[in-house]
C-alpha cells in the first residue's frame, strides 16, 4: 500500500525544480502586471469587508487585526476600507457604554486616502468610553494619510462620541500638505486621550484641533516625537464657532500633560491656546529646525513652542509649567513662549535654552515674550540657563506694576541683569526681581586664568534698622558686613529690579 508520504518521496528533484520555476514565472508576471499600474494605489479587495463580516476579535484580548480585514501595509495598496471597517466594527461592539475592541495594526506602511477613516466618531450607537489603537512601534507601524485635498481633511474626528481614546506605538504621516490629524468637538463627552510612543511627520495644518463648549480635557502625550511642520499648531485649543455662547466657554478645555517628549519639527507652533490651558511639559528636547517658508499675516515668519495669544480667561486655566527641558534657539525667529495672559502663572524650572549661545545672533534673540498687567501673569524662572533678552510688554503705560516676575538662581548667558530685560511700555522699577543669579559680569572672563575676579552681583542694601538698646549692644554679635551697592546704582533707573535675598 502506498501512503501519502511514499508518493511524495518518489517525486524527482527535477520535477520539483520544474514546479518551482513555474511558480517563479507566475510571480514575475504578477509583479510586472503590478508595476504597469503606475503610482495609482491598488485597492486590496478581500472577500467581504463589511463590519459584520470581520473576524471576531480575540476573546481574551479583544484584539482586532486590520490584516484580517484585508489591509496589506505595503505602502502602495489603498488600505482605507480596511480601517473604516475596523472602526465600524469597534463602534458596533460597545457594551454598557464601554468599548470592547482593540484595533491592532501590525508593522507596515498603511496608505489611507479618505478623511475620518481611522476614527469617525460621529454617530456610534451611543456615547462610549474606551477605544484603543495599537501599533508595533514608531516607524514600524506607519499610517500614511493622503487625501485628495489637505485643508479640512482630518484622519480622525470625534464629534462628542468617545472618551478614553488611546493611540500607542505608531507613526502618522501627512502625504498631502495641509491635511490634519485629529479634530475633537466636545460638549462634555470628548476627553481623556492618550498618545504613547507615537510620532507625527509630514506637513500638517493641525495636529489636534479642539472645538466645542466643554471638556476636551485630560489629554496626555508620553515619549512621543513631534516632527514634520505645522501651518497652525500641533495642538490648537479653542477654535471659534461650534455653537459656543461666548468665547470663554472653551476655557473648559484644560489639563494637558507632555512627558519625555522629543519635539523636533521644521516650523510652525507646537502649542497654541487662544482658549483653555492648564498645561504641564516635563522632560525632553524641544527644537525647531527651520523657518516658515512664507510670511503670514498672523505669524509672520515666527515659529513658537508655546503661544497664548488671548488675554482674558478664567483664572483656573491660566497655568503653564515647563520643567527639565532643553530648548534650542536655532534662529532669531524661534520663540519659546509668547504669552499675553492677564493673570495666572507661568513657571520654568531647570530649563536651558543656551545650546546655540555661541551663534552671532544669540545675544539679540528674544525667545521669551510676555504682556503683563496689574494681575500678572506671575512669572518665575528657577535654576534656568537663558540666552538673549526677555521682553515684557504692557497694554498700558500708566502706573507702576507690582512685582510679577522673578528669576531665582539662573544663568543669564548673554547679558548682565540690567540689559537682560527689554521693557516695551512698562516702567521697569519693581516688577522684576533677580535672586542669586549669575550673569555675564560673573562669567565673561572666568575662562582666563590671569583675569581678575569678577565683581559680585549688585545688591540692594537692606533698610537701616533701629539702634539696639544699650544693654544689648555689649552682648550682641558683631553685624554681618553688607556688600555695598555697585557704583552708580543710586542713579540707575532699574535699581529696584535687581535684588539679592539672603
């Protein structure tokens, strides 16, 4: 009796080679046919891509793989329908208001040509919480967005339908200049977004654009890379319209956290908040590598990391904190912060923007710009190394401002404390204080071994105290010598701005 294995054993090597040649020839014909199509994307056509026909997700993990819906991820095939089917399946499988599907996107380059294909949160059966997209890693899983036109084309939209949305370990690339990544409209539902180990590349109009009248809050970015370029901003909070009864309705957009980021893009703004706020950025490297290709009426040629252009807000949202960040000011048109808030707090702690202090233009840059008034904002720099000038403006030149800005133990890399500030329409006396800071007077000649020691920083003598009683003078300790004021300090118009506290 001849078994199945025996039949195989009697097949000659020559027969196998002939069969292999036939397969190779068929493969070559298939490849030549594909190349004849040109650059137009080929559409993958699985037997049935309707959401109801999708392979059920793994019952233990809830994972739905886009490859099971026909996505190829070869960078040429149009995978739009597979992603639309994946979202439809996830939206249809919500239980008790909670999503039950995790969309898995293996390594590959996935071409998407229609807006809202990745997330189209306009009308799920009901508002839902919990939608998760998982890739394999930055640049390993890449979603290439190539709509026919750029403006008003968003890869994702959430019209008050979902909360608790997560994107993990993937890249988003705009292949149509001026397209946008995500539009979020909220009257209370859209909130709690998380981006972990994601990357953005290409030329975008918006990264995320926030609109509506309530929430759009509690969003975090962890170990992400922001590359590419932005005609407006990577995160733009407070778009006009959308049914709001007054502009400050959008001050409900608050609580945004950026941790261990690599922000290294060509041009545009990183964060722009006409409304909303309460922002924390901790750790990472922030670099703008180029300049806007053309001047615009709103921005000119300036690119800004943190832009807060509207003065009036609710007090609770006027809060910005940056810590442990290294900035690079590579061009005079690069601005770290431009803030016009009329209240709130701005705090930089252990930050450094002196990486390009050796450039000829560095002494003249103005990377930190503020408009200040009687209520602030209250501005503080702790243990920072700072290049160029800081600019302070005032909407009114009448009256003297209270002390609203303070520099503690900072290195002023380019100027003395007297020349560090540029006040436009602000009476300088009293509104800025320097505490235990080091400036060019202390550091300019420190590298020369034969140079004399630099004079100590200027200090304001303490007020004279009343004489002690006669019986106390004999036992009191001798007074601590007080550093005399710098020559000419009494005649200086900014003498009250430079103090040293003990």
